[in-house]
């Protein structure tokens, strides 16, 4: 058995569901994260990924069901809360935005951890779920018959979130593009940049909590930033960047399962390591801003100038 056959020999059809689940988590994170990178708001994604925890805990205290959609609503409210808190601290004080982000998300995350210890110490919403997720557990969930396959329910749920994300980006592409590059121009067209901003943050919160169980809140940060940052090094056209970010999500998910099997480590962390490897390749060889490509252009420039003068 070759090393390339190991994941499929070990997990069988389960390898398909694990890889697909990673991709369905990484895809919406990559698409929304691209706009965070363009808006220079990657740290806000970090803040939201940590701050959804108290919203989840409060929602669970009311409904008592980890599968309830109210947990998504609680996460969205918490995401909006931390966004508003960051804006208010930044605008109403002399504190810089990066410091405001640090104050807001560490405080809310700590509050969520304290609430976990006080009220949910016997519920499976623990630190392991928060930090690294439990991707392998999806193989033990109930399945749904879909297109002739028995698909684990978390894969179906994450597929719905990923599809909804893609629909929203396609429908509101123009609004997101204008507000990301030039808020003033967006306002001149009748759009409301702050409304778009808060709506984006709220939906980002929903995606984060949907990915919570699979990869954990901390590793979501990498999935929000790495694909968009890698794609940005390869192109400066937004549509191309979004496509490349999707490709990054797919390749990191596929390579990640191999790293997981070869190292016998955590699969969600392996996906992020694979994504980091792709980022390094883009950093070196990206057509738009790769280090090697820019060095080649710098060396070629004097030659072209000489030819032009002759």
C-alpha cells in the first residue's frame, strides 16, 4: 500500500466525508475571510471567532440543545456585540483599533470560558471543542440518505452554510466589492457601508459557530486569513482572488488528511499546516506579489530599459 492510498485504506468512505467536511468549513471561511483581508480587518475575524463563545453559552442555557439553530443566533449576536464594542472603544477614546480589538475579544472570550465552567461543566462544549474541534466525531453522527450516499448530518449542515455563503457573495458581490475598496464610493451609490459591515460580521459569526465543532474557534482564524492572503499574493482581481481562495480551501483540505494520517495528529490542525504551506508557495512564487517573481521583474527591468533605448 502506497502512502497516497493510506487515508482511503484507513478511513474508507469516511476519508471522503472528512475531506469534504474540511472543505465545506474552509470554503465559507475563505470567501468571507477574503473580504476581511481586503478591508484590513483580519484581526476582527480573530475577535469574532473567540467572542462567539458567550453567545453560544447563553443560547444553550435557554434552549438546552447543542443542535438548536438558536446557537447560531446567539453567536451572531455575540459577533455583532464585539464588533460594536470595538468600534465604540476606537471611536470614543484615544485607544487604537488593534488595542480595542484586544480588549474586546479577550474579555468576551474569558467571559465565555467562565460561563462554561459555571453552567456547562457537564455538557460537551468544552475547551477541546473550543481550541481544536472534534472533526473525527462526524463519522459517528447519524446519516442522511442523499444522492444514494449515507451522508453524516454535520456534512449536510455545513454544506447548507457553505452554499448559503456562496449565494450571499454572488448576490451581494457588487455591494461587498465597493464597500471593501471604497466606502465613500459605495455610499455615493446609495449603499450603507456600516450596515454592510455589521451584516458581514453577523454572518461571519454564524459561519464561525457552524465550524466550531469541526475545527474549533482558534483554528477558524487561520482558515479565515490564509486562503484570502494566499490568493491576494497571486492576483489583484477580486473575482480571481475569490476563485483562488476556494482552490486554496480545497487543496488544504485534501493535503490535510494526508498530513493527518502520516503524523497521526489532529486533522483540523493538519489542514491549517497544509494551508500554511500553500501560503508560503504563494509568498515565494505568487504572480502578483511573490518574492521570487518580484526579484525576476527587478532584474529584467534594466534589460528592457536598455532594449527600449537602443
